[in-house]
C-alpha cells in the first residue's frame, strides 16, 4: 500500500466532511431519506424552471429568480447528504480507507445502473413522442438530455445518501457522557 501525503485541501475537506455538528440533520435513516427526497424535489423544480425559461420565448425573468431562491435549500440538502456519507463522493480516493473506497465503488456501480435505466426510459419516451408527433423530440430533446446529464451527475449522491448507515451506538454513549463530566 502506498501512502500519499495529504495536502492542505485534503485535510480541510476531511475535517469538513467529518464535522459532526450537523449530525442531527441525518442521524436516522428517515432523515437521510427526507434529505435525499428534498434534494431530488429541489433538483426537479430547478430543472423545470430552467426548462420553462428556455422553452417559453419572451417570458419574464421570474423563473431565474425562483431558481436562485431554490438554490440555497438545494445546497443545504447537498451538504446534509455529504455529511451523512462523510464525504464519500467528495473526498479524493487516496483520503478514503479501504471500507470507504469499497463503498464508493458500490455506490457508483448502483448509480450507473440506475442512470442507464433512466437514459433508456428517456430514449423510449423520445421515440414514442416522435411516433405520435413528429416535432416533439426536436423541442424536448435538449431539455431531456440536460435532465439526463443532471441525473447522471447527482445519482451517486442520492444513492450514497439512501444507503448511508447509522453510526454506531457507542458514539451516542460517549456524547451523552461528555456533558455530564464537564459539569
């Protein structure tokens, strides 16, 4: 095994991704699923607004303002998922231990399979739309391809957030004892 020296960036990201102050946001599986569901919902909303903005000619700039407002909770949800996974997808490979590296490979494989199925469904949808209305694929091809790219980019994060495990119970015991001993 070769050891790579951690850069200042690596140490900073490792510290950030293992910061337990936001643990309450993702302490249970239900909260992690809620964070992933919120992230997916916000991603769809932002994508829908972007599609509306580009397809509706002469439309005012309200979709851009709405996207800007939705970006803040989207970023918070991203941070919650990254915290829940301890930066599984954000940290560089040489910073991860063997268990994390194996988990990253499993997450990426699952995400790749899910994205492949979604791309196949998108292709079938475009083909079906083309059979019923000759212009439909031309009008919706670019937004659909952009949506597929976004899903491809974010799917590993969603899969990692959904498959993140609860932390061991001994952490809870240590945290519960710390305030009592400080008093």
